[in-house]
C-alpha cells in the first residue's frame, strides 16, 4: 500500500472513530501524515501532547492504541495546561510481560519520559526523578508508534 493510501486509510479510520463515540473531530492531516511516515516514539509523544493541549481529540486518538484512546482522561476531559514540556529523545525498551493483553500483542514497546509543569501546580517530575512516562508500541519497524499507556515514571 502506498504512503498516500495509508494516509487516506488513517483519515478514514479517524472519521469512523469520530462517528462511533470516540473522540470527536477530524484529525490534523499533517500530523497523520507524519505519523504514518513512522516518526520516532518521542516525536509521537510530542504530537500527542500538542494535540491534547489543543483539545484535538481526533489527532490524539490517531496517535494512540484504541484501548488507550478509550480510557485516556486527557482525551476525554482535556489536559491541564502544561508548561515547560520536555520530551526525552531517549527511549528505553519496555517489558510488557506484566502488562495488559493489549500491550502484550505488540512486538515492540518502548518507554519515553517527559517532564512538565501543570497549571494546577502539579509537575511531571518529583525531586528530579522522572515522573511521567509513556509506553509506545508497534508491531514492526515499518509500523508507526502508538501510545498505549501513560503515567508511569
């Protein structure tokens, strides 16, 4: 399948999800195109954080596994305003052995750490220790990374 068909398929999937109780709206075509081009895991986290800050739930859903999109409070209720967001360029292999069946279904899983300051006074770090991380998964090197879990650190 050519890149253009993949982008169109992703856009069609997003439109279908929007019509069945999933996050509403239409995903940002530029983000979808970058995502389908197999961006790095940290880049996917950056795009996701931008989408939730812009209340762009459709784009956030495209960057997530269906299970994560369905339960993600930030996609459902909106994220607090985040300042000083930093996404590590480093990824760490993530062992899905103790994870949900959804995560175990993927061949590859990595952890990406972030730090931020939230408008409610919370921070994504505690005493310099990583405080907020994302697990991203994919089936193969040719597939785009998808956010499957958040909040560990």
